DNA sequence: TTGTAAGCGTTATCAA
DNA sequence: TTGATAACGCTTACAA
């Protein structure tokens, strides 16, 4: 331990500590001796002792729904890299989309003395945010961005993104829509997307038929089943399907091929996330892209700024980019004028 | 802090500590008073103090190359869940395939007092394993499994898997091969796969032409570029391409469609990992599946067993399952007999 | 620039 | 079953 190093180097424990925490307050000569002693004894500072004495844990936490989703994995990756560069260890918790688990994880991280926290979305128990405030731990909500959010947030505006997507289709002359989404429960991002679709359609005097709303797991299989059920429904078929992400959209595309539905001739399809495969399959998928690694990096930066005593902005908005590709086109029986409107 | 709780409950600090660590050594009556006091004061044990006094950090670490790859993300997920169930926090480090970074991360985790560690693969600096041994931290190598490994390992036999894959193609009558792999440098798993392909072909008196070996990033784009260059090479074209994973194979399939190469009629293609999309695209992709979440879970379990003082086996082998699908078929000019041989 | 010594918030030993 | 008290390994006033 430290005192052994001190003894071997012939200095006090305070000096050894300084060598690692305020190196320039130690003369080069002494510093070298200490470093040599440390190497000899194969010593490095013990984090627990350090945390206890300095009341700084050098730990930050992030709670995500699941690592199975690439968008969250890359966000963690971005945060991890940015924090590591500042000597802060990132601790990860997965809630599995369960608010109760998220709360437990946050408490565990507070017990660990996390100095900063990030949570995905705002759909969490109030106790979660209460705890964060009570212990004065700076935190940020990620992946979602709202001007008027009570929390600092770093992400994109899910509502605005789906307005844009819906307007794109309306501009192409579409008037009959279906939506296939991942579970909306406890998920404010998905809820915002649904709301955006509804609001945008409503503005044009349109609405989605209940038979044309599918909610289920975020998989290709769900996308396939959804299209099948939509196509079999005893009502007018939609000319466009808006999906909650690329996985689901990929499933819709695959099933369309199977059912002999022409895309985009007969049906337009949109996704979200812009997976690598989405621009490679035929037809290529119209989707939106968000730099989730950057969200992670910015989040870490934001929290570091707060720890540094800077008073950063309310958050950061990251842009969601619409990538128009082959899977969307003019509605089958649209007036030429309609389709041209927004092009 | 704890002493406040003790005061409020009218007991000693030792008793408060017991309530949380050895609850049944405390009378129900006293326990209740303490718990009530803790809730009132909104107190929970501080991990640093705890770690210092008990010399147990309740932290475990894992070093993976990158979170961008689903197989590592799900392994982390499996470990995290298993450790969390035992009150152990998992700390994550990404090496970005850089051995030096891996070493730094391991040291950082040792400083944090990690009680157990997992690292992906064995291609690490000796100092890394030396450090782990020096500090007597139980560890396991994951994602790779060798009977005769000096380390405990949990994963699958990369060599055996690619032998099986290569034999599958040879059984189909293929005699001319190409391989498209992710970077082999500092990656023992990929190296084992190359070795397996070479050894298996050699056993049949075959070898891969240098022009037919492509090494590059693990992307669809690399797969596409590789097939193009292989197809343009001024030598006999291969009848089968073995890819290092599904991403690369997906790229090969896409480029084949573009180039008008018939699959599997003209060319057989294989991947590895069995992504969800691989059984959905046309033609469906022949590949191998490994349960990486399970690898993570087993790794955590193995390390927990060691911490519990059990002396578990040398490791666990997880099976890699060959999924034969549409992208592989008989070699174009194979004798009927050849193709039947291994069917 | 360096040293002394008092904590930091728990757990663990021993005694009661 | 409970309590007193000395660690645990480091940081940080304060003093020299």
C-alpha cells in the first residue's frame, strides 16, 4: 500500500499521494523516487481508499433499456470513451424496459457514489429523478430531446422526426397509412413517435385505422406478421406503412416480397435508425439516421462540464436525418400534383 | 451516514452494519428499528467505505473489443444480468482491438478492486495476464475455447467451427475457395478460423490462392468490395467463399446479385454469427450460430463459483451450430458422387 | 516543497 | 444479541 511506497522512497504518505494527484507540486527528483518505488512494489492507488478520502468516486453511470439494440450499445460506447479519457469509469445498468429495474439500478449506482448519471428517456418513476436530485447527482436524459423538458437532455426530437417522416409520405400523395411499432408502454420515445404520426395525419384530416396499428417486438418477424395481418384486414389497404425502426421495416419489406406486393409502386415503407443493411437490401429502405455514438459522447461531455463547475446549456439536440431511398414513392393513385407538392 | 442511523435507532454502528450484512444475527425488533431509521434518513451504505473495510469491492470487470459488435454486446448483457443478481456491479472496458488499451483497462479495473475479470480472447500482452495473476484476481477468457488453454475459458472452438464449415463445402464438392475475413491482427479467434480453413483444405490437397484472400473491416461494404476484386482477379474463380461473419457475407451476397452471379448455382457463400436478417434475405445465408448471451452468463457463473470458493472446471465449451441454408449448394461442376458424400 | 495527523464511512474483532 | 473500537488505504488541511 501507499505507506510502503512512502517508506521505500523515503518520503511521507502525503508526498506519494501528491505524486499521483498534483504531480507538479512535487520536485522532479522526489517524484522519480516515488514512481520508482511504486513500480518496484507493484503498487497503484486503491480506488476505494481514494474515493473515501476524497469523496470522489470517479464513477459515472448509465441506464439503458437493453444492449441488444445497437443504438443503445453505441451510445454506451460513446460515453465510455469520453469518460475514460478523463479517468472516469462508466458503470452500466440495463433496465430491460422495466421502470422498477431502472430505479433499482439507479439506487445501486448512487450507493457506488456515481458522480453523474445518464438515463435513456424520461419515462421513469418519479422516485428515480427524486433520488438523483436528493443526492445532487448531475444527470441527463438521453436519446430524447424536448425544449421544455424539466431535465437536461441530449438526443433528438422524436416527435419532430416522425412529423418529418409522415409529411414526406403525405407529400408523396399518401392518404391511407399503417403503423408498426415497438411496445409503447414505458417508452416515451415511441409514444412521441405515435403522437407525431397521429397529429400530422390529423392536420391533413387523416387518421390510422385501428386495424392498421400493430404494436410488438422490435424484430423482422414482427414486421412480417404485421404486414400479413394488415393485408388481410377487411378494409381498404394502406398505401404506406410507417415502422418504428429498421428491423420492423425490413420485415415488412421481406413479407411484401413474399406476398408479391410491389414496393414502392403499391406500398411505401419507412424505417428508423438506418442500419448498415438498410441501404443494401432491395429496395433500399427510406429511414432516418441518428448518430447515437455522438449522443453518448455529448452526454459524457455535458456531465463532465457540470462536474467541472461549468454551467452548460439545457442539453443538446442531435439531428435525425431523413434518408429518402427506394422504399417510398408516390401513392398509387395520387394526383400528379400532390406528389410534386413537397418534392 | 451509518452512525446517524445508529444514533437514531439507538443502537451501535456495528448493529446497523449487521442489519445489512448478517441480518439474522440481529433481533427482529432491533432490525426493524434500524431499517426504519435508515428509511427516515434516506440512507444506504456507501460502497467505498464498505469496500475499504471489508476488502471486497463487489465489482467485476469485462474487457471487450467493441460494443459495436452484437456478439460482444450480448455477452456483456449476459454477464451483467448474472452478476447483478448477486449484487456485483459489472464494469465495462472497450479495447478497440488494441492490446495496449486492453492492458490499461485491466489495470484500471484492478485499481478499482475488481474481484473477477473477463477478457475476450487470449491475444493479449503477457503483462495483462501477469497482472491478473499477481493480484490473484480470478479471470476467464471468453468467446474462445481451447482444451489446452492455460486460462479458464468460456466460449466455442473457433478452429473446430471453421473446420466444420469448410468440410461442409468440401462435402458439397467445392475445390476452389476464397476467404473474406475481418482483421487477423491481435485477434486469436480470427486467426484460429483462418488456420482451420487452411488446415482443412490442406488435408484435401487444396489451398486458397493469395488473390482469393481478403482481409478488411467487418462490414457489408467490405464484403461487396471483396467479391468484386475476387471476381476480377486474373485466375480461376472460386466456387465458394467463406466469410468471417454475416456482415461480410451479406455484402458478398448483395454484390453477387449486382454482378449477376447465381447463388448457390455459381457460387456458395457462408457467414458466421447468424444475425436475424441472415435467414430473411434471399438467398438465406448458411452460417453458424453461437449463443453469446449464454457465454456471458456462464462466464459470470464460473467467476462467481470461484469467488464462492468452489473449484469449477477449466471452463465451458459452448456449441457453434451450423445452419445450412440456401447460400450453399453443390459445386458447379462437382461429380454427383462428391456432393453426395457428406450429405 | 515536504511532513504530520486527522479524517472519509464502513466492517470486523473482541468483549460484554 | 449487542457494543466499543481499531482497522481499511488514501487525501488534505495545516504546519514546518
